[in-house]
């Protein structure tokens, strides 16, 4: 790899005593967009690092009727903390790359940023770019590692701190932390891994010079492709365990759903129960639905345009009798 000017300049690391211990402060560029990345930004600032700029995705249409441009969660957090925010639509241009290098950062920290980083960006910080990835690599490289882990029925997942390179989540690993998935939804697991990843990154930076990068193994590589909205339609021809995983994997977004009489219902939580019948058949008056093997009972639901509610409350006003077939 060719060394850039930014890599060859003198170190800007500062050793600052705190509570009798040595503390390393770094000049950091932070790159992230969704709520998952916010705890890392907060943790880095509170650890005493100098976040010289935040890169995030441009504001998107949102708000009332989708007309107002809404800044990302990371954008909002950075503004509250008085940190410069940049949101280029691309990092491929020479001018944008020069502006990035001019920040003279020690390291860039990346968490669900949303743009691929060209080599010139990867090379600019003196210590490169580190990524917080929500899986134990090399399993579930790519865009949706949390949802894919739940859908696959993985018993555990975690966070990897990785030195970034040109490949998709292929770089050497600096640290990992595992957690059990249990019955967590994607939303719950995202919040947990965001917090764990933030603290793991702070600890990794504290001992950065002592971490020896570990090459990812060649065995066990899987890819977490982006979630398509069509995947959220519940497939009752699958086993009940898989249908229940669909519910958890797509909660809170895009939301697992079925359609009944032309109306869409989001299933917010469900339990696997005993029962048998033709897939999609309602088995009782509690909205228990037969699957290829076993059944699920819908516990919480949201009718289109209505607030979320317990299924029992829905059924009092909109009964779904046994024998109804849900496609």
C-alpha cells in the first residue's frame, strides 16, 4: 500500500493523565448515519477524543408528508455537540478527498456510514479507518448483519472492530465481543450492539498500538445482503420457528406483515405454539396461525393507519374467526 502524506506526518496523539492513568487523545473523523452509530460518537467524545468532523448521509425527505428534509441521527447528535458536519453524496472526487485529508486525523471511525470509502480516504488518516461491524466476522459481512443473524437462527452474534480495506468488510480484526441473540428483536439487538460496539471501540483506541490485527479466516464467510421490503411478508409455508424469526428480524423496520381482505397487518410480536393445519389457516379465536410445521400466535399487531395494540384488543373490534385463511 502506498503511504499517503497524511500517514507520514508526525503523530498528533496526546497523552493526558486522568485519575492517575495515562489517556490517549486522538484527532478523529467520525463517519456514521443511523441511530446505531450515535452511541459510538457520544462515547468517543466523552472519552476525551477530539472529533474534528462528522461525515454522514445527506438529509433525506421525511417529516410531515415526506416534504421536509430530515438530518440523520448522527447529524443531529453532532450538531448538539458543536461538531462540524459534512454530508457529501460521494467521496470519489479529488476535491472531497483533499478536504478529508486536510483534517489531518489520526484515525477515522466508521459505523454504518452508508458509502464505500475509496482508497484515498482509507489512506488519509495516520492510523487508517476502523469500522464497528455488527457481527463476528467473517460471518455476515455486508449491509444487514443483525437481521440476517436472526433470520438464520444464529444463537450468538456480536461486534467486530475491523481495520478497513477496499473489500467489503474483509479487513483484519482488532477486537471482538459476543452476545446471545435469544428472543431479541432486531431493534433490541441493534441497541445492544450499538452500546457494546461503542465501548469496545473506546477500549480498542486506548490500546491501539498494542492491538495486533488478526486476518479474517477464509472459512465461514457469509454475506448479509440488504433487506428487501418483500422479505417482510410472513411466509406461513415455512416452519413456525422461521416465521417467528421473521417477526423479530423485521421489528421495528420494515415490519413483518400479512394481508387479510386487502388490508395489511404488521405483526409486532408472536409466539411459537402447538397446532397444525393448512399453512395460513387461523386455528382459533386468538389469531393462532398454522405454519408448515407448528403454529404462531400473534401477540401484538398494528392495523394499517392505526396504533399498535395487543391482539386481543384488535380482535374485539375486528374478529378473525377460525378457518380464515391468510395468504
